[in-house]
């Protein structure tokens, strides 16, 4: 267990997560390990549910393992120890009113606090003292202690202002020394007052306890002893109850830690605007806009490690080590459900049994171990591990790079067979070339800005990066002449190889950029396509509903007409009904076949039952001429003339109560609105008045009835706003009819 804790501490320091964890632990109600015991999926569900609500924060509570062990032995706990348990009881009581949803509410409600324990909660004040209101004897002692303290204070005040003692007083303050109220005086004070010296100050003055308050001090001591006896009695009684419920106390202590784990993570995530990532069963690590918490202004990391080995090459000081630490840190934080900065919707982190980091130089003079030997020791330990993720920084460190390349190539292949994944950084091109042909190796290049001669701290997958050793040396102050000489020693052929590597990386980068642009454009086209499909579906659905509505209206109107014809048989009426049926069927067929073309100025159009010409278009409205009269109508209600057969018969209105008779003029002089809804009535009146205006009628009647007056009020408001109405008034003797003059 101790070794595991040491390894845990070591990996935290190696990944630079110690500052991050210190910040997280400030949100805990008490110190505890970061790891949570139990099902991680269940923990994740509770954390997600808690993230959606506000809840009271838990109070600081000490670790109570020692107190629980003492309760088991029937020991008597102190008042502060008992109050620590009471704090936990009270907190879970408060959570019942927090308004949680599932699964939290079921868990909190399952924590039932026994009645005896609930009664103990009422013994205490918010400060953790026994409430004197519950015990008359304690209440009496509290009042006596308070009164005695007042008398001591007043006596000392009188002494500090007495003329007899004035010359000996250093100041007029009451000084606490060893828990006692004292006066600070000069030597010779015994000529003015009888007192006991309690202590001596560094300046040679004396702290004295006046004899005049000695009896008050003795009284205070006796009162405090009495209070302690009462408090001890309470502690003994409560400790006995705790012994009875010892298993419940263990349970509540464990559940308090569990909730503390959840709330600390939620509060930390809210404070830092971090997100939670649940570890997946796969071994893939896909980071989107990840930021290591140790970096103040990080360049977000987006990387996809879907192979077992990731080999990172490229520029010196270009962020290779930080990439390694970022990937391992993401695994660590995800493993323990700690929040971090990333795009959680696009981030995926696999679960690993252990995390190892071979980062530091293990060389030690004390232990007589070289860098390479220390690295071999760390690699040897890996052969005893399974299902681990390992980060190795500068893998060729400490020995001949060509020999190291062959050795590490074989070791990495062998360890991979044991289910171990690797993130490896290296400057050695031989190792990169040996590993490049392996399908389970992902090559990553740290990129360099040639123009500005600085690293970009960004990475390109699928490529080998150049180290830029000469450029880095020059950037950090090495003379240019030295760098040029070094290049000559290095060799022209190797420099050409570096240039080929850089060109390959540049081409790869350009290709990735173009692919990303094409994918972005494809996504945009796909989005537009989906929108068009949705619009088409919505229009088809709207058309279907419109057809169904018209059929319902038509059927209702023809039904009413048949009922009217039953009462008064008419051959002409039967003929007109047959024509209406033929027209209905024909128009429905035409609607499905017809391709809509936008109307333009000069088109012959049809508005309802009237024929005219389109004069102008303005937004969703159009101006038409009908029989020499200009009208402004909704563009959606116009149809092009000539596309549909002309039928002289007008279709019936929506409701059977609307009685519009067909005359030679094509318009009615009256209309009934009885039984209509408000919007239906206004639409009917609008159509009725338009037809009357087109047919040059001078006066019409609107029959709305009296009833509750709703229809009459709607009609009045509508007529007031109509631009073509000259005058309207209620018919004398019948207030249910409005006469309109056009």
C-alpha cells in the first residue's frame, strides 16, 4: 500500500500535476486520497447528476477513523469529536431538501438517520456547544459564569482608573497572560495594591492578579468545573448511544467521504470551467483542445492515439515532452474522474490499469548508476506489468544511439505483446525509421516555423520531424560561424536527408490542410442538403395538412348544402354540387403535378374568385388590378391564370353558418358569422368585403349576433382599421347586425 502511494506521488510529480491536485484538494471537506473506491460508471452518473443542481457545501470535518476505533472500545468522546459526527448527520439532513433528481435522490433518501441520532443533533448549537436551553442546570451555570466575568471586568476597570494605582500602571489595558486577566505594572506596585505576580514582561514590568478579584477567580473556576461535569455527562450519554449505533457511524462516515468526492469534483469543475471524461473500454486516446493544467497559456492539443505505440520526433524544445505529459495526464485525470480542460464531446480516453513515466535522468553518483543503467532498470520493471500506458522521454538517452535504436525496437515490440502502450519521444532517426514500417506505430512530428525560426508547439500525425539542432543552437546565442562549421562536419548527405524530411513534413502538412478544407466544405454541403431535405419534408407535410383541411371544409359545406336541398329540392342545386365534386377532384390532381414558378409583374392572376393582372410585387404582398380597381393582397393567395380550368362555381365557405349566396354580380350583400371562432370570423369578413368591393357594392350587412358581444367587438375593431370603409353602424332595432357603407 505504501509503495503504491509512493508510486502515485511519483507519477503526479513527473506529470507536473501536483499544483493541479493541490487546487482540487482545497474543495474537499477533509483530506483523503484522490482515488474513489467502487464502480467508476456509477460515480460518473452521480457526478453528472450533481453537476446539474445547486446544493449546500459540506463543512470541514476531521478524519474520524481514530474516533470510530475508540467508540468500538466504548470510550467517551470529547465534545468536539462528537460534534464532528453531528456535523455529518446535519449535512445529510439538509441534502434531503436540495431538490436532487435520480439517481441522487434515491441514494440520499436511503441514508436514514435513526431517531436517537436525530435527537442528539438537537443538543448542539451551531458553534458546537451543548445548547443551555435544553438543560436548566447548565443554563443557570452559563448565566452565573457570564455574570462573574462581568464583575471581574468591572473590578479591573475600576483599578485601572484608580488614582492610587495610576503611577504604577504601564497602561490601562487588561492583559491576558496564561489565560488569566492581569494588569501590567511597574516595580513598587505593592505599595499601592495587594496582588500576585503572574509573570514578568521582557521590558521588566510585572503581570499581576489583584487580590480583590481572587475570590471572583475562584468562583469562576468552581462554575467552570460544574459546567465541565455537565458536559462530560452529556458526552458519556452520547458516546453510549454512538456505541449502540457504531456500524451506522462507520456507514455515515464512508458516505460523507463519498459525497465529498463528488461535490469537490463538481465545485472544482465549475470554478475552472473544466469537463469530465469517462474512461472508455478501448485503448484509444483522442484529445480535442486539451490543455495541461500546469501551463498558464497553453496551445490546445488535438491528437489521436489509436495505435499501441506513438513515436514523437521533431524540433528541440518544441513541446514533445509536454505532449507526452499531456497524454498521460489526460489518462490519469480520466482514470480518477478529475475534470480537465478539453472539448469533452470529441475527447476519448481509454482506461489503463497503471500509468508509468520514464522521464527523469536516473543517473546517481550515490548509487553508482549511470543514465543508461537507470533506464534499463526502469524498463526491466515493465516486463512484470500488463495493461499499462508508459511514457518514455528521450528514449536513446545515455548510450550509443544506433545500438539503443535496435535494443529499444525489440523491447518495445515485446512489451507491446503484454498489452502495454507507449508514448516515446526521440531525436534518433534510425529508431524512427525502424519503427515506421510497423502498422501499430503512430508517427508524430513536432512542427517548426521556418519563417520565424521558432517552434509552433503543434503536431502533425503520420510524419517524422526534423530536430533543428543547428537552428536551436543559433536561436539561443551560439555564433553563426560555429553553426556553419558544425553543419560541414555533420555532412552534406545527412543535411540533405534532413531537408528531405522537412519537405516531406511540409507536403504532409499542406495535404492535411487541404483535406481539412475539403472536409469542411463537404460538411457544409451535407448540412445544406439535410436542411433542404427537412424543408422539403416540412413543405410536403404542410401541403398534406392543407389538402386535408380543405377536404374537411369542403365535405362539411357540401353536407350542409345537401341538408338544405333535402328541405327544398332543387335540380340546379344538385347540378352545382356535381360540378363542385368534379372541380375538387380535378384541382387535387393538378396540384400534385404542377411545378410552381414565381409570379412576375404583368402576369394574369386569379385572386379567390376574381381575375386580374399583377401590377407590382413588394415583399410578401402584391398589387393587382381587378375590373379597374387596384387591390393589395397577400402574394401567397395569388394563382397564375390559365394553369387551371375555369369553373364558375365558387367553393363553399369553411363553416355551414357562413351564408354567402351566389348572385350574378358574384358577391353577397350579407354574411352570417354566428358560431364562428375569432380568427375564422375575421378571415370570412375580410374575404366578404373584398368580394363586395370588387363587385362595386355600396352597402353590405354583417350578421354577428349579440350573444356575449365578442364577435361584434372583433368586427368593430376590424372595420375601424379597414381603409376602404366609409361608414358602419348597428342596424336600428337589431344590434346583432352591422351595416357597412363602402
